[in-house]
């Protein structure tokens, strides 16, 4: 049996789950919580045939110098941390885990929107500070509240997560439109429920824009000064996809001017963001630390699927190849 290493296992399994599904497929498995120093990556792979990574980068130089490496299992959906072209040239199979967190991320995107609409955390904290006891009226609110019924949700990226968000939005009484680039919808039912429009139409018609597109050269910075100018005044922007979809300086300017009413971001261009990033302190921007994917149920599913990817590779019938 081959030998395996997990280069950064802590965020996936901080101790509340079991590595047995993967451990059972290897002669040995070494799990590192983190590999923060790039100089440690190659020594930790060593002579092992199997390497699993969440966010630890595996570039061409590393792959070329790993003498026995035959398989890289990405413990996530995104694969931008691995040089896929180099891996193919070197005969190294690379797999990812798609669709493990569809409903968790969709739930979280709507959660960010509901926080913006109701300022639930803000008002809960006000209670703890004694504000309700000292209020002259039987209720109070510090920020305007928003009803979502009847508003237009624009989905950018109409894959599995985008369609799941659309379903929840419809349940809230929202009308949904979607932009999916040149790709057709995966199901006729989805197309019937949510009209596909071009990007310009989506920008001008949407009260809320939720991003679910992959980060590619053509989508990097898709939310920028020019595209924001084509949006409705007072639009809400939600991003649970990739931080690089947004030009953060342009979003910050739009929040300051009021063109964008609020933003809910679970991802940033640099993670963690620098303290000097003005979005971090903007009261109209809700930011969370890239956790939409992270419910325990979702992480357990990811481990099981990663183990199945590895099993299929070892049996000569690889799946989820990148």
C-alpha cells in the first residue's frame, strides 16, 4: 500500500472528526495541522506517493521535485492551489471534491443576506448593552430593516450552489434571475424557474446580487467600478464564492457613496484580510472568515468523498479528476 500525507488537515478536521476513511487506504498516513512555510512542503511529501492538501500550494517546482508522487487529493472544490498543467505533464493525478457543501454554502449566503436585512447580530448586542431596558418605546431599531419579499435576486454563476440559493430566495418571495456566462443551465426545471439573462441585464434589474461563479481569468474582478455603476442604487452584494471576483477598492468606494447599500462577504481577495483593508471596518459590510463550507456534517461528507476519490484512484478507476 502507498504512503500518504495530509499537508493541512486542521481546518477540515480540528479533532471532531475521524481520518479513518483515508487512513485505511494507505500504509501510513501523516497528518499535519498546517504547512505554513513553503520550504516545508517538499520535505513533508518526501518519498510518499499520495499527498492531500486543502489550501497548501503545490506549484510546478514542488511537483517536479517530489520523486514518487502519483496522486494529489484536494480537500476542497477549488483547485487553484495546484498547478494542474504541471501535474498532467508529470503524470500526477489530481482530484477535487465537488458538491460536498452545496446546501451549507447556499444556507450561508442567505444567512448573510438575512443579517443585512434584519441586523440581527447588531440588535442582539444592543440588548446585551442594556439598550432595550433604557428605550422609551416598547421596541427600537438602530438600522433600517428590509423585507425581501418581491425583491429581485440576481445569481451570478448558476451551478449547483447558485441554483440552491435561488430555491431559498424563491421561498422568501424573491424573484430570481441568473447569469451563467455561456453555459446552459444544468436542468430544464432550473431554467424554467429562473430566467437566464445577460450580465448587464442582471446588474440593472437586481436588488440583491449573489456571487457563485468560479474564479477564472474571465471572472476575476467581475464586480468592479464599471459593473457597479450599472447596478441599482442601494443594491446588496453577497459573496460566498471567491474573493477575487470583487475589486475590493471599488466595492469600498461604492459602500461609502451608498451606491451599494451593504455587502456580505465570506471570502476576501487576501485571506485573512489586512487590518488596513477598509472593508473590515465598514459598518455596511458583514465579513466572516471563509466558513460557509464548514458545518460538521459538511466536513464529514468531504472526508468521505476525498477517501472515495483516493479509493477509486488506487483501484484504477479515478473520478473527479481535474
